[in-house]
C-alpha cells in the first residue's frame, strides 16, 4: 500500500524539527502551508494511488485534511494515521496513539499485517444551503467558543495538551459560576435547536457540544458513558445548579434531576440555526443554519 505524508510545518512539535522520516520507497511527502496547497497535495496523492494518508499535525490539521479528502479521493477514502504534533491532539488520545509517535513509526506500523485499525466516524457540519461542508470530531458553540479562546490564551502562556485543557476548564467554571445571568457566559444565546428528531426549541443555550470521540481528556464524559457514534449535550441558559451538575457531567452519570434542570444528552444528528460562531476542532467559523451529522466511518492505523 502506497503512503502519503502530510506534515503541517506550523504544528507545535514540527516547528523544532523538519527532518523527514525514513520511509518505504514510493512514499509521497508534502508540507503545505496554505489550504490551497493542501488540496493540491491530496489531489496528487489520489492521482498516484495513495492508500494511506499519514497526518503529521494536531487536531486542526486533521480537520483540514478530512474536509478536503472527498474532493481529492472521491468515494475511495484512504486509510489514515495520526502523528500527534499539535498543541492539542485529542483525536490521537482517543485512538490510543502514543504521544511520542513519529511518522517513521506510523509508516512501519502500517506495513505490519497485524497492525491495529480503529474505526471512528467523523462529525460533518453542513450548511443547509449546501454552500459548505466541514469534517472534524468536536463541534461546539455558546460557552464552548469562549472556552476555546481561553485555551488559545493558555497556549500563549506555554500550556499545551492535558494541562491546557485543565486550565481552560478551571477558567471556564469561574466565568460561568461568577457571571451574571443576563450577560456574558451565563446568558447564552438564542439557538433554534432540534436534537435527534425532537421538536425544535428556540430558547437560549449556554452550551451545545457534539462529538464522535469515545475518550476525552481528563476522563471527561459530558455525553454519558463511553459509546460509539455522534453524541450531543445541550445546556439551557442561564445554567441551573451548575456546580451540582459538574460532577455527573464529568463522570458520565445521569441523576434524575439533570435533564429537568436543562442538561440534555442525545445521540444522533442535530439541527441548529443561530448567529455568532461555532468551533470545530479548535477553529471558529461563522454560524448560520447548520446540520451536524455523523460522517463516514474512517479507518485509522494505530
């Protein structure tokens, strides 16, 4: 099987080393610096019969590759391998990829007949007018957008990975609990939302998140017990009994009062219409009339 390697030269770990790995003969390498160059590299991979795409970067790099693979490969989706080189590598953690994995190790592993393959569907965010489709693994809006900006602040302070997640969570809790209910984090924003085919609701939401990942950093289980598929959590604004809700949201528990208090978990697609922004794997995009649905099931070499 022929392999192609996409290395993001801007990824955190790759800024310090740009040495290419020893690779099987015929392996293609690309280090695109723009979205256009990435599309061109993937088209070249497809034209040359690449069956394995190794993504050397963080979650954002994986999002960009997955979003552009359909235009390059069509229905023939390649296998994937992830080398965690970014500031955040949540997908790699979910897949069980070692944090020190290298391109060379990924290529060597892919050639072994007993190499493990993990199946994981992605999340597709589609504009209802058909103008845009993006693929990733964690979608969020409301307080999630603000928390993402806080995470970027922790990166500038030198905190990455699990430490950045912990600092962001702590700051988010302080902002959410201490703020006023009519403004800021707690006030939320009006979102027309349909969860898994239920009636549409247009009330204010503090937070909406959805993901196909099964294991999140720090053992977080906001969607309940670990399970496959697309899962969502929607929290009404202003959030009620937030401090009491945090332990069950962390541990995946479901006390009887949780949904009554406005913490709703559902599996399956969701429809949203709102102003502002949403975040997909760390990057913010303009909101609108959106469908968030399960994408194709992808095969990862681990």
